[in-house]
C-alpha cells in the first residue's frame, strides 16, 4: 500500500512473508526539478519520434519510477512498485507527484469533501 500520511510517503509491502513499511518524510527540492525535466524529456522524445506526445503507459511508467526514487531506501525500486502496488493505487502515484512533490493544493471539489462539514 502506498499512501501520503502526515506529509510522509509510506509504502507497506510484504517481502518474503513479512510486512515491511518504508517511510520517506523529506522530498528534496532537487526532486521537483528532476520530475519536471524528466516529464519534459519524455514528451520531447515522443515528439522527436513523430508522435503528438507520450502515451498514458509511458507517463505512468515514468511516474512510478520517479516515486520509487523519492525513497532514500535502495530497496524501493520501480520494479518493486510495479509488483507490489494494486492497480487502484495509480491515483496515489498521481497524488504524490501532484500534491507532495509539485506542491499543488487539493481543493474541496477534487478531494470530495464538503466545505460545510
């Protein structure tokens, strides 16, 4: 399971029958630049190949690899995330990049909360 909890990234996986949780609390500013440059390169490569842009699979693959690099622990790899994450967690990958790395704000309409509550 991949989640953002109290501004920390948490990844819980089962390795050799034992549950292990990786926690990453700091996201260095250099990661913001790496993400932006990486996504630009991804789309530039697609355009060089004569396509209008990167495919959804290419973008998701890049993002999963990027999220793996956010963890300081070398055990967390893109391959691990591809094996351990559930398909419904791709929204969490987007949230980590959009809200935790890039610093965009979740508004009430997006998060589904009622501002009157």
